[in-house]
C-alpha cells in the first residue's frame, strides 16, 4: 500500500467509490460499518494529521465508502490516555492510538526498543518492532486486541537550560523523562526524573519546575521548547530513547467484519504501515530542529566517542531490565540481541 497517493489517484479512487456506491445492493449496504478512532493528541498535531488521518482516509477509500472512520482527538470519548488500551479491549472505542508505556510493565517486551541508545532511526526500529511483535507479542501480551501497527518516533534527545555534553552535566538537573528506562538512566546520572505529560512541558520549563526535557525534535515546535531553553543535546548514530506506539483495534469488532472489509483493514496495516508511521514522525524532526537553528540555539551534537561515554553509562539500565524480564519469565537478553540484530539489519 502506497501511503503517499497523488491527488489524481485520490480523485480517481473517489470517483470509483462513488460509482460503486451508486450500484450498491441492499446486502452490501447492510455491511457498512462505522469505526470510532480515539487518541490523545489534538487533531492538528503531526501524528493525527500525517499518520492516523492518512491511514483512516485510505481505509475509507479502499472500502468504497463501506467503512467510515469517525476520529475523536484529545480524548473526546472520555477517560485518560493510560486508559486507551482498555478502551480498545472493552469496545469503548473501536480503534485507539496510544503510547504503550502509559501502562508501564503491562507490555514488557515492547520496552526493549525503549532502552537507552537501542534505536538508530525510526524506520529501522519500527520494522524490527513489527517483526518482533509478530514473533513474540501478538499472541501473548497483545492477545486481547487486534494490532494494526507498531512504531517508534524519531530520536529522543535532551533539551535543557544549561549545556549538557557529558553524563556528569546531568547532576542536579530536574528533567522530564520520556520513558521508564530513560527515567532510570536520569536517576543513575544524578538528575531528578520528573513525571509530566507532554502538554505540561512548556509550563514546567517556564516556571522552573523542570530544567529540561527529553523529547524528539518533532514535538518541540508545538510546545515552543526552543523558546524556553537554548541548549539541545543530540547523540551520534543513536537515540537517547524512544517511545513505542501501537494502533490497536477491538478484537470483536475486527472479527465481526466481512472478509472483504477485513482485507481492506489488513492491506492498510502491518509492516509497511508501521514503517511509514515511524518514518513520517521522524521526518517531522527536521523542520522542528530548523526552528531552533534559526533562533541561534546551542545545538550540541556529540561525536561517536562522546556518545560512547553515555552508552557505557547506560549499561546498568540494561542489566536491571534483563533481570526484571527474567523475573517475569521472559528472556530479556535474547530480546535485546534480536532487537539489535534487526535494527542493525534495517539501518541504512
């Protein structure tokens, strides 16, 4: 499935869909379905606009209008972001997009991609994530939902009110952490991890509640982070961290679809969609980074030797995670080895 369709293709598809609808039988009309897609970001944010809407529009078009997807941004169906997965399981929503780590420890195998400096780029990591999901997670940790896509965002980095080059520069800083693993690393480096939802970051920075934050470039523009801090620390060849996402569908709703509509969903989901989603998020990093460049902010790009110091400092986080996974009956080291092998394989 090509997610970058031309306007001509869209118009042609719409015309075919309209023609098909005009000749639809009563039986076909009876198979029409409306799906509720629920997620936590505003409709104009990058993920809804560039990923979720593209997916939903493609499904609607390919179904000839028989599938309609109603989009509910900003938790409009109620609840809090950590409840999204249960909303998909319980049928409150038919489809949800969520951060897997909003429920720490519930889907432990996904955390292998969130370990410090595991990720190289979002396309490679998202491809590896989907392959490992199918092999290790589909029928175990995610058995209660039908997963449509698995992906990660672009490289997570440090945005701070003072320059950060070496791990010891983190000493005493209050930093909003992006995941359980990166919070463990921040704590080990002498920083104070602060739990804070993404929309609260600007107020936290402006009021001095935090001295910095870990987020990818993509998010910084909407949050005006380059106006609130002037230092940004990037790492050579690796990301400090990433978050894992899933697009998940209620299992009963998926199973209730006729086979031809299941095929529409399937054809727009899976490996190719996951790589598209992760890559699209990472592609949005560039324009956001340019805003910081244009402001004259201090962008510190650590070389390989400097980055290795951070990688070495993160090794205890790996050891702790492996021990935690082993206590759950999961071979943590095997997951790390497989993730590294696949990411290296797919990194261009």
